[in-house]
C-alpha cells in the first residue's frame, strides 16, 4: 500500500493483527500432497488489487490482471490462499475495521474466497511485530491455517513483502510493478512477471529471474 508520513500519529499501542474472517468452528489445518506449497499468502494492494491509497471503499476495488486465473489455479490444486496486508490507514483514522471488511468482501466477490486475511492496523513507528517487513502477519496467517511457515509462499510487489517472508521462514516471490524499486527487484530470490506466472513457478515451473 502507498505509504505516507504525518506528525499526528497515535501513540504506539499493543495488539497483534486483525484476522478476518472469524475462524470457522471445526476448521482443519491445510494438508495436501503434490507439488507446491500448502498455502500462498498474497499482499493486497498492488498485488491482488490496484493500489488506491488508504482505500476503504469497495467500489474502488479493481483486481490486477490474471489475479483470478492465478487464484483459480491454486484452488484447482487444493492450495489454500490468504492475504497479508499492511493497512496503516486504520491507525491514521482514515477507516476502521469495518472499512477493511468492506474491501475484503468486495475482493472476494471478484476473486473468490480466501481462507484468512491477516491485516496490520498499525502505523510505521508504532513498534508492532506484524507490520511488514516484520514476520507477524505471515506467522499469524500460518497459525490460523495450521501450516508450518516453511510450507508457505508469499507473493507481493515490494521488498517488505519478501523480507516478511524470509523473516517468517516462508518462500517469497516478487511480482514487480511500477512502484517496485530496482534494488528490490535485484534482491528478489524469485520473481515473476505477473500473478499467474508466480503461481506457476510455485507449482514447479521455471523461474522468471531473480537471485539464486
């Protein structure tokens, strides 16, 4: 998500990420056989949907190219999908949890269901452990899904997504956009041109470049 700075941020607060939707009663851990990870966690803004700064309006949700095809391919292989997203607009007072829920529901209307959304509602400098590049969002999503981080992949468009994956012990695949810095692209261990290419890579396809 596009980041901004302000001199009127709220004081640091305790608390972890928001996990959406509520855990289903009797939900079982993701377990599967075959190629690829047990689950794939996607960044939201700039990866799954267009990056609209501090957006809580479902009418502005626009999926990025090939996002639905990528998710359909994952689901066809029985691989769980989740979202890990920094949303500092909550700390800045731009929206509340209901706004995040509204965007979640619209995203799922367009792209299908996700098993978990792990959202950091804190601003930079608040000292939380969930805001990417910290590993908290990835670890919280893995715990909800009942999978080990080393059996999970993270797909995102910037370096903090890849850093969060590494810190959690997960695999990271970068899908660069116009917002991705050249240094982030050069540092990525794996990358793909788009989301469908990233999913194919995770399923055993050839890498589309990146550091070894």
